[in-house]
C-alpha cells in the first residue's frame, strides 16, 4: 500500500515536471537560445532570453506548486479517483511534500537547457542521480531505524523534495560560470522570448497527451490488487530504459547543433 501511494503521489506533481520540464524546454527554449549563442550580431543577448525564461518559469512553477500543496486532496481525488481510502490518504500526504521537489526539478530543466546549448552535457544528465540518491538514502535510514512502511514512504517523499533542490542547486554554479550575463527579468516583449513562448504551447500539448496516457494507466491499475500501481511504475522504468539512455542522449547532443 505504501509503495502504491508513493508511486501514485509522485505521478501527480510529476505532471508539472513533464509539462514544463525538460522535454518542453528542450523543444522551445534550447533552439532559440542556441541560435542566439552562435549569432555574431552584437545585438544578440542570449543572457536576457535565459533570464526571461527563468523568471517566467519560476513564477508559473511557484504558483502551481502553491496551488498543488493547498489543493492536494481534491487534485488527488480527481486524477486518481479509484484509490482505496487508506492509499488515498497517504497519497495526499506524500503529494504535499513532493510538489516543491518537482518544482525544483522544473528549474533544473532550465539549467539543463542552458548547459546543453553551451555543449555541456555531463553535469545536466548526471545531476538527477542526486535526486534518486536522496530518496534511497532517506528511505534506507528510515528502514534501518525500524520505521514502518508508511513512515519509510514519507521519508522517501522528503527525499524527493531534498533531492530536487540539490539537483537544481548543483547545476547553478556551472550555469553562472558559462553564462555570466544571465539576469532575471520579465521582458517578455523581446523577439526571442516571444518565439520561445510561441513554441511552448504545442510542446506542452504534446507532453500533455503523454501525461493523460500515464494517468489512464494508473486509473486502470487502481482496479487491481494492492501493489499493482507500484508494479506498473517499476515496469515502465525498465521498458523505457533504452529510450532514456540512447534516444534522449542522441536528441540532446544533436539539438544545439541542428538549431
């Protein structure tokens, strides 16, 4: 039950990560930012564009995280209506903790976009290891101390929050080093910024379709025995492994050059 609640809870704020995070930013921000970096025109200001995207992204993400924490109960009921009562209550508690962690993951996707555009690939894709490690370490500490399954799940949820913050903060010094001209601003009237946001909508729609499919999977798993949601989530990680290792690597390395 605790494993089901943890996997279900991770899926809900994961909606924020998947819609506003890596895939969407790669499709909308990286091509435009890469073009500005390679543009020899002195009027080009990639730092200003990166600052606009960060400011807007942080504002939208912060608002969604706030609403997600406050309205965790009704959101969970709408998205996962067939959870058993005990699983539902634990899922709500875990969702409230995880929202902020996934918010930091979205901001770390901005770091990934900047680093990739500057042809720096290792740190941005190694950083998520910290996010996973934080969950494993806190869960293991809880297990060693003899905590029950529910408390272990809650401990791992705090790992999602702490790991998300660490994943973002570990990339930030490298971003500042390679792009020192970045400054937060809301100059959305800039031509490159308008181009990024113009590309953003279709990218969000495409990612949204994937998320609907993922929630439908969880909806069906909710009709099965306890543990089905956790089992399905683990199976998805395994069968998506080749895509994560090979396809995403090729796409990420190619995108700045093609742009």
